[in-house]
């Protein structure tokens, strides 16, 4: 037999999915596991969004969309949203593509700008899929370690020391998964200044922009002279509790979008037509679900941060956005994989080891607070019974 793909063989499996799978296996075996390793909101998709999808199916909108990159009402709704909320002006028909999930939007963005050996700076801690996506798109991920002691603050020095003639882009995620940080105006300006000085693209992952408790969301493409070099990724999963609908979008300068559309046409073709009609309803209908979820997550954040810090041997910073906590266990003598294993075996709580998000995440475990408060309270009770000081 001929060999299989070495490229894909060398791509690591998702550690988040691995923890989830192990937790589900234990649950199937009868164990009472509290799952805090995922990132799926515990809210249902609002009825008016579901009804829009059903209506589209019933009137026969089950064929290929026209154009394939997105139905015009949705492209216009996205453009209107970006101008109104983010201060970004985009051509709805030439600079936006709707994708089956935000992850595919990220891949299209990377594949459309990268050539072999082009380097992409990835700020640690990062979402686990960033490095594999860069590799799959033909680039080289370059990891930029940030200091946990300084709350993973982005500095010009931390970025500049990783620049080379091969650097092509910087990936930015705010609010951040896994740290829950919302980047400050100073940090955004540092990124923008370096991108302009070094002639880099910036890939801005804004999937959690609606879930901010403290601070203000800043879209990089809205900063002076940044629209021409910024590729913005967003979607419906987190803001509208639509994870299973698999809908995202990419907004990018025209010459990049032309390549993204070409690649999309030769691979997945399009997102599902009737889900696009649901997305129109999401953007143009009531936004109350966003306020409801954000308020609930903020309540959970406040409870969990205080409760974790009351446990001997556990330290947890508050977060400005998203729905993840990133506590550390400095006196445990354990690395993050061992910490996650101890949580699972001794507390029956599933968390994702911090090393999954880069070396800067070592010593931490990520907890998703996108689960019911009752489960979070049970998780705290269990974690408090475990010895975390060596």
C-alpha cells in the first residue's frame, strides 16, 4: 500500500475534543461527569431564527444558494452589521463570504494569503486550531509566547522579536479563547502599527465579540489604514447559540476575497441555503438573546472567579469576555495535563489542559462556563475537596 498523507498525519487531534470524548465515555459508563471542557452555549437557538429556517425549507429554499458565497439578503445584513457595530465598510457582494462555520472562514483566509514557508505569528495562549490551520494552508505557525504573570499582555517587543522576512500575517483573537481577555486599545494599536510597518496581514477572529463584560471591543479593520490588510472572521455560533448550524463569515479585501471564493467553489461549494435565511433573521431580528446570554455568563463568571479563588491552591483571574476561565494551580507540582487528569479522576470535572493552547498556557486549565449554574456550583464543591497544594 502507498503511504497516506504525512501532512495530515502530523496534524494533532483536537485536545478539546479528546477531553470531551473521554468525559462522554465516562458518562456513558455511568459516571457523573461535569463537562467544562467544551464551548457550546447551554442556550437554545431563539425561536424566530428556527422559524426562519423552517419557512425557508417549506418554500423550497433547499437548492444551491445564488450566489454560492451567500444569499444577497445575508451578505447585506452582514455588511450593515459590520458598518453599524464595528465601523468597517465592506462591499456586501465583493468582500464577504458566508461559510459553514467560523473555522472554515479561518482556513479560507489563511489559504488565500499564504505561500509555502510563509510564517504566521500566533499569540499564546491561542485557540487550539490556529497552528494546524496554518499548517494545512501551507504556512508555518510561529508561536509568540506571552507572560502569564502579566496576564498575557501583548507588547511590541514580544511580537517584533519573532518577525522575519518570511512573516506574512498575525492572528488575533479578542475576546480571547482561552484566557477571556479583551485586548486594550494600546494592544490593538501595537498590532496595527507593526502590521503596517512590516507590511503584514492581520487575521482578526471576532467570534466572541458579543460576549464582553468589561472593556470595549475594537475591530482591527476599523483602525486607520488597516481595512486593506485585515481579514475579519465572525459567525453565529456563540452570539446566537447556533453552534450546530455551522455558520460563519469572512470579510476581506476584494483581491483576497476573489481567491477565497475560488477555493470555496472547488471545495465545499457553499453553506446550506436555508441556514442562511436563519442567519438573516438572527442579524435583523431581536437581539435580546445576546443580552440574556451575556448577563448569564457574567453572573457565572462572577460566581466562579470568587469561588475558585476561595479554594486553597487555586488562582483565577477575572475575565473581560467570552465564556472561559483559565485558572492556575501554582502549588500543585503538576503540569496542565496532570491537572486535567486529576480534575477528571478525583473531582469528576472535565477541563482542557492549558498546554493545548500553547506553552504559555502551561500550569492552567480551561473551564467553559457555558453550562448551567447548578453544574458550576457542583463543580466548585468537587474541586474544593481535592488537594491542590503539594
